[in-house]
């Protein structure tokens, strides 16, 4: 057995010695139980918790995989492609040439190896399984969360009508190809549409656009709609839903591109709309990391995570955009201006927690790290 990770000071496997259920958000160690090639450059890695406790999550959520690569601790977010209604956990990962963790998983992960993950997190989930009809619209690796949702609905056995529209660059890039065909043939009220699959001997179909999407799913407006894919694809699908007259509250999206700001709570975390004069670009503050015994400088226009990295401090992190929560820390002194995207709850902020990856100082800081 090989333990492939060891970040953030973990000492040894999390195994039978765990006496109580893990706290929400705790690091969990998983054992790889299977690996399957599901498309060109895409593998599904199956896992089971080493501590024997259930891994509670909702269809569509993701975890942060913590890896030690070339002496550096790196975290990256991957959607759980498995579904809570079935045993085991699965991550379906596309190998990317510049992706350190995806390449590490593809090249080094073997059955019996262990990894550490944080999560689950994410709000791109089924609010309930009570809608009469659904539209899942995905491109490329964006199929992973919506496939988890589709499996969950099928397993619920309520006869929900599902239109599953999926776009991949070529037939070799279709993820879950055989399963999509099986779902469509099962009589389970599932209609799958692979938009780039050519007829035998025919030319490849044109790229999916709003007009074609509405022709494929003419009743789009009455469905609960879930969209996941690159930014341009997501915008196209949202525009199509709007043109069809869909209620915006029934259109749920997740994009590969993480960006933008979200409101933060008051207190030590300032409202992102108003940065004080003291935090102008010319100001520099100190950040004291209590447990590490280090004091570093942090310019007001730099995040705490960026300043720590420049000072040679390695903090757990993943998305760097305030969405995954991997870097969550406790602020015991000072104040920051934080622009997060759901990676931290109001209750956690009230308790003094913050996300260094999206927080800039407005005062000298003391961090319990």
C-alpha cells in the first residue's frame, strides 16, 4: 500500500484508531478501490473511506484532493461523479497536460493507494427529487456533476422525465458513453442526446448552439435545468433557457471558470463593496502566523495566501477563488476584506474564520495557523 499524500501535518493513516465520526469539513483519507478508463484521457477513480464511516454528500458536490507533488502541497477540486444512492465514492478526472494533480492521479494512483480529501462542498446540487422533469445540459468534463444527479433521480424511482444533452469534442471524448446509452435504453424516462456524435459515414454535427438546443428540448422552459461546462457553453444554455421563457430560479449553473465576487458578512470580514482608505494599494500590513512563529508583510492589494506563498509559507489551498474552503483559517486579530464565493458560511465568519485565498488585509493580522 502506498500513501500518496501527507499534507498539512498529517501523521500516518486515518484508520481504525479513529474513535468517533469525523467532523464536517475534516480531512478524510480514502483508499482507491478501482480505476476505469471511461474516455480518452479520462479515468474514474473509485474510493472507500479508510475510517469506515460513511461519506455524506449530495449529488453534484465536489471535494478537494490534497497531494504532495515534488515537495509541494497542492490541492485541486474534483466533482464526485458517484451518487449518494449507491455505495462507494468516485472521481472522474480528465488528464490535463498542465494539470499537476490530474496528471499525478493518472500516472501514480493505483488500487490500494490512499489519498486525502477535504469536503464535500458545493451548491450545484438537486434541491429535491420532486420535480416532474429535468434537463441536464453539459459539455466535456461538465458531465460529472449532472451524471451524479441523473443517477440519483433514476435510483429514486419516481419516474422523473430526464432530457440529458451532452456535448463532447469527438466520439472518443464522450465520458460515460456506454452508461448514457444504457440509461436511454432502460425505459427509465431518460432521453440522452449526444450532440457531437456523427451518423455512420456522415460529417460531424455542428457545435451546439441555443437554437439547436431548443430544437432538441422544445419543452425546456418547464424543466428544472442544470448546466455545467466552459463559460461560453454555460452562457449559451442560459440564454436558450431565457429565450424559452424558463423561470430563472429553475436554471442552475456551474462553470469551469471560477470568478466574480460574493457578499461577505460584517465583523472582522469587511463588506467587499467598500475597502477603507487605510487599505489603499500603498499600505502594507503584517500577518502573524501564531503556530508557525512567522511574521510576514502583506500589501493591501495582495491576498494573505499570495503573501504567504511569496514568503515561503505553504498553506493548504486549492481553488484560490473563495469557493472550495480548503484554505479556511481562524483570524484572531485584525480585519480583512474578503470576496468569497460560498466557500465559507456566515456562521463560520461570525466565529472568526476566513479564507486567505480571497482576503486582503485592512489591518495588521494575527492568524491561528
